[in-house]
C-alpha cells in the first residue's frame, strides 16, 4: 500500500447527512490486530514466480483507452480486476437509468464515482447524490439502488468480494444467473450496522473534505475482513532509484485507483511508469512493487485495495555498510 509499512496519524473527518454520518478512525488509534509496526527479525517469505497477467488483469488500465473503447455507449461494464479475493470493474449507467434494488449477503460493495451524478439510495440511510470523487461503501444485506441524474452517464469504479452474487428484495426482478435459481427465503442474522467495523464510512466526498490545499492524508476508507483501503494523499516527491524495489505480498494482489494527480510505479517486470487520474494499476501477487507521488504533479492521491487487514509487506533487508 505504501513504500514502508507505517500507519501513522489517521485524519478524523466527520461528514453529516441527516441521520447518516461517515467517520474516519480517530487520530492515533492503534491497529488492534497487530502488536508492533514491523516484524522483530528477518524471516523467509514465499515469493511467487513471476507469470504473465491473466485477463482481464493488466499492469496499467488507462482511463482514456477505456473510454475510447466504449465511446457512444451509455450502459457498459469494463472488467478490470479479477483475483481470488476481489474483483473490480468500471461501470457506466446511462443518463436517466436506475438499477433494480439489490444487496450482497456477506460483504460490502465499494465504488468511486469518476464522472456524472449518482443518486445513491441505501436501505436505512438517507439518499444522497454522489458526484466525481465520492467514495461510497454499501454495507452487506442493505438493498440499494443507483440512479444516473443529469444529461450524461454516471461512471463508477466498483470493487466487490470475488465471486459475490447479488440478492434481491421481492420487489426486484433478478437477472438470469447461470448455475443459480433465485429462491424465495427468509434469513438470519439481519443487515450490517450502517457504520460498523471501525466506522467504515457510507461515503467520503474527496474533493470537498480531503483535497484541501496541500494537506496530506493517510486515513482509512474501508477496513473490514475483506477490504483494506486508505486514502493516500501527498506532495510531489523525487522518483526513488531503480534499486528501491519496494515490497511484495506473498498471498494477495494489490491494485489502485488514481484519484488525483499522477502516481509513479515500479512493478517487477515493467519499466517505471506514471498513472493519471482515473487509471487503474495492478501489482500481481508476488511482484516487487512500489508506488509514489510523481514529481510532475503538486499533489497526488492513490486509493489502494487489498483484502484482509493487516496486509504483510515483505521488504529486502537493509544491509549496513561495513565500518
């Protein structure tokens, strides 16, 4: 998620909307799942051999190329990320269209609005309009609908738990799902609390509440059993030397949504490159990788996604020079 496994001061932001609020973890709150900020000694980590990316995954999805591929269409889905834990797509909803109400059984859905306006209606919460930069998280077992307002499509980057299939209230008509038969049932337990599990926010308005001047940020956005995501905002920085390979994850694929500015990447098997706002970058499991704020933009922000906190970052040991 970052070059060093440091989780410093977390910004506290309170967003109010009628009875609904979104709150970040208070500053200085420790990570309850771990005992220390780093491992006490060296160890042996299984680094997976580098293999080609499997479609639709690729190291760098450029937003401009995605938009060009779907030019002239209002409703479309572009698969981007598929791995054993998470999946992500760019999804466009045509102007004036509204989705049927649906929900997910055991995991939240997270999305970031890239363009247009979406009216978001989540059962148990006041509806709100999400525009570019809104980061939204829908708790499990809460039916929700999305409606594209205005005169142009609403585009969002959506992340789900891998293999999650939607459930529908009786008022909706499920789409055919090969291999499944939708069956009328009752169930326990009930829906998630709207702001449970470390106060995952229902939404964050990035451009209003985070991107303020040159203020940096490292607050949590989503933090539960199947999502680890922070809002990492910082100032322009020099590109590290190529000898700085960053870290790798033994079991997980990490990917990022570029929210602002430019983010520079060095990912094993590829030369250094920079990703622009709206681009998606993927570091396949086991590949050395590092991400940093580009020197070519005054402020840059990336939104990383990993499953299951707290993700272990494996770094090369620091070799001290002889005295």
